[in-house]
C-alpha cells in the first residue's frame, strides 16, 4: 500500500458541560482509501460516548481508555471510506459532561489506509496522573511503514504538551483544564 498521507486539515473543538460536542466543518476531500479518525477526551470518567457521526454516517469505536482512578478518559473512533464532503463531526455522550468537565476532540482525514482495517494496531495507551515532565509509549504496527497516530490527553498541567522526535504535530488544543495533542509518524 502507498505511504499514508494526512490529506485533510485537522479540526478541533472544545466545550464545557456538554452532552454533544460538534467539531465543525471537517473537510474530507475526494481520494482513494480514505479514513476519518476522530479522537476525543473528557474530564468525567463516568461519561461515555454513545455515538460519533460524520455527515450522518456512524463511526466505529476503536477504543475507550481511562486510568481507573482519576477522571481523564479518551476515545478513538474511525470511519473507513467517509463521504468526500464538508460536514460536522458530532460526538454524543451518554449525558452532559458536567460543569468544569470539558470535552475536547479532533478529526483528521487520511488517505491510503486499508479499508478493512484502517487502524491495524493500538496499544490503548496508559493514562498517567501526577506531575511528570515526559510520557512515552510504544506500538508495533503489523505492516512496516504503517501510520502511527498518537493522541495525548492531558489534564490540569497547563498547555505544555508537544510532539518530539520523528512525530509531526497535527493538532493541539487546550481549554481551561484539559488538552489534546495529536501527532503522526
């Protein structure tokens, strides 16, 4: 398969105390072997996404991860072969996130991804708490040269997350108490 190329501009959104987060005007251009990857996080572990849609089409949940004790929770959803159009991504939680419990999300279209398995592996990540200056993880793709997308959700540590090494930052959004950094390699 050809090299993976991020073809669309990542679009982000953040809101407090919402049940529905809308990531506006996500552009999926025409192309081959397209996939839309949506990652988001929220500061309320008791919440969970009911659905994620683009142009009215449901995405598939890849994973949901929380650290088991604090409130940081992240989810990754995808849509293989999304319609080539400009539309909103709509994330619907099971209830409002709560006051002071922001929801942050990013949507990015990619091309040249396998349509059967657009995300072939993920390590599910670890959610860490407490003060630290760096965090790393690893994932082993099944196919050499496969796309690696990193989604770092962070809470109560200021707007300090950055991509390093061979990763390319795709999006970065921080609100009052939560942030999401997305990068690829």
